[in-house]
C-alpha cells in the first residue's frame, strides 16, 4: 500500500471514529431532550430536519425516484420508525449507558434474521457471540436488588431489546432493497416516512409541546444534523477508503462512546455487574462483526458502500 493510500485509510478510520462518537453521543442527546419534551416530537423534528437536509443535498437523485424505490423506501421507513420509537420511548425508563449497549445487540441478531430470510445458517462464531451477548444482557440489566430467579429486565431495557431486533430487521431489509435501488434515494424516503409517522403519532397522542426552549432544541438539532445527516454522509464516503475489519471494529465503539458520554455528561453510574455486561456484549459484537478475523486480525478487502441507521 502506497503512502497516499495509507493516508486515505487513516483519514477514513478517523472519520468513522467521529461517526461512532457522534452516534454514541446521540443516546445522551435523546436522554437530555426527553427531560423537556416528548418522544414523538423529538422523532418528528429529528427526521423532518434530516430529510430536509438530505433533500437539499441530494435533490438531483431524489428527482429520479420511481414507484418501486418508493415502495421499498416506505417498507424500510416503517421498520426504522418502529425501531426509533421503541428506542426513544425506552430511554424514558432506562439509562443512556445501558441503552447504548443493549441497542448494539442488533449486530448479533442480524445473522439469525438472515437465517430466517435466506435459510443460510449462522456461523459457529455467530452462535458463540449470541451466548456471550445473552450473558452480557443478563449482567447489564440485572438490578442491584434482583436475584437470579427474579425478573430483572425493566421496561426500558425490554423496549430497547425490541428496538435492537427492529434495527436488525432494518439492516436485513436495507441489504435486500439496496441491491436493486439507489441507497441514497432509499435513505431519503425512509427518513421522510419515519418523520411522517412520528408526526402522526405526535398528533394522535397529543405530544405536541406547548412551549419549546433551547434545552430541547439543542439536542434535537444534534440528532438531526450531526447524528443523522452528517454522520450518514461521512460514513458513506469513509467506508469506501478503508478495510471492512477497520470499519467493523470502529463502528462497534458507538456503544462504548455512548456509555462514556453518559457517565461524563449525565453523571450516570456504572456498577461492576454493568461493566461486566458491557464487556461481554462488546466482545460478542466484535466476534459477530469480525468473525474469525477477531482472532487472526487478518486484513480484508475494502468495504463496499453500505447504509447504516
């Protein structure tokens, strides 16, 4: 690899690290916004603003939307909306640090959903990752008062697990439709659909705020502009210039950043049990993402352009 190419890889890795940090900070932003406004208002504003920016930036591509792309985007958008709805509502009942790791479980779930859809069995390391992940969830969600025989998953953690399953379904759906349609067009449509559904729920559930201050708008703008719009653009470009092993490893850090920011900014506490749970989940994600490369650390070919949440 020449010097110029090495520099591109380094810059791409740094860019992906920024994306992981921004996404990790998203958990803190949502938790902060929930203190002063409702879940569906947050989602409405997040997706509406992000869709507006995407529309302005990719106007020429959007004009090429056809019936089939619209249909695919709507299906993906509904799944994305449900995932974020469970995640945002769930964060009302749990901590940002816990949710960042429980949400990341979607990585371990994806191979098993692919099994259902494509009949292609998961690898042995996927099964190992699943068992480690279950152990991690047990440690992470076990409260100080609960014992082994008691119910230990609270409402927020349960909703977040459903959210993780939906994010896994979203990955599978995107993987299917992105082969036939322009990924950027699909992204714009799914963001728009999520925004519309969020708005409908906000109206029906009477969650429209009577007043809105900077306490809510600053984190909402962070979510819309940085965590959704800019993070997507950066990830989309950076993954063209680095290796799949690099990208997988760096993107796994989203959960770690989420927990770190929650402890620093929100003053959340991490118990020994929670730390053990986080470590187990993190290792399970690494194994699921990298497979045998987690042990061999062999370099892989450059990663093709993909869509993430």
